[in-house]
C-alpha cells in the first residue's frame, strides 16, 4: 500500500489473536461445555431481569400517560365549566328580560332569536338543564333554599325552581336552586 491516503479507503485496525484489549478484563474464554451452559444460564437470568425492568418501566409510563391525559382533560373541563357558568349568568339575564317584556306586552322576537341561538350553543356543548319541578329533592342536583308546608305533597318534593341548574358531560356544573315541601 502506498503512503498516500486515498479518500475512498476506510482505515481498519487489525487486532491479533493474542490481543484481548477489546474484551473486558473479567472475560475468560470458556473451556468446557459446562462453562458454556453456566454462561448461558447467567445470560438468560440477565435477560429475564432486563425484561422485568422493561415491563415495570412500560407500566410506569402507561400509568403516567393516563394520569397526564386525565389531568389535562380535568383542566380543560374545569375551564370550560367556568366559562359556561359565566355564560349562564348572561343567559339567565336574557330569560328574565324576556319574561319582563312578555309581562309588559312588548315584542320580544329579537330576544327569542338570541335565546334560541344560546339554547343551540348550550346543546352543542352538551349543557343540559336539570328538570326539578315536581321531583323529589336530590342533593346531587338540587340546592334547597326554602321550605314550605304543604300536606298534599310528599316530603322533599320540589315545588318551585328559583334558578335553573345544568349538567355538562354528566357533571353538575350548577345545581338547581329549589323550594321544597314538608307535610307539616
């Protein structure tokens, strides 16, 4: 070979059979088949240990992934619920305005159109009103703020809705404020 270096050639170091610097100092070539079997068993055990560690790491990763997804979804739902609650305050104001216009015999077609759009928006985002009137009081959906005595009704019957409640994605975002009955 010439002393000139050709750019197409790749330098290769040749190691003689006597040199063992590429192997770890602890490595001793096996002498017998028993030594080979022991070495194979040792490697099988290492492989099994690594497989167990990998399975644990994978399970940890999957758990972390699920928790992260859950935390993200919870955060998004919380922000959406906050927005919907603010929106519902405005919606309630529009309903009260429509009732006042209707009582005063004022044309409320414009408000009707706005309320229709608001209703479709609530429906689009799965915000469902809680129907409470005539139902038995349920603390998961209702908040009782007054009690009346009425012997003709069962105890804890909702007699009046004071403020409409709403459910979003199977969660109560605002309980219905109600008046309930006692037999007295």
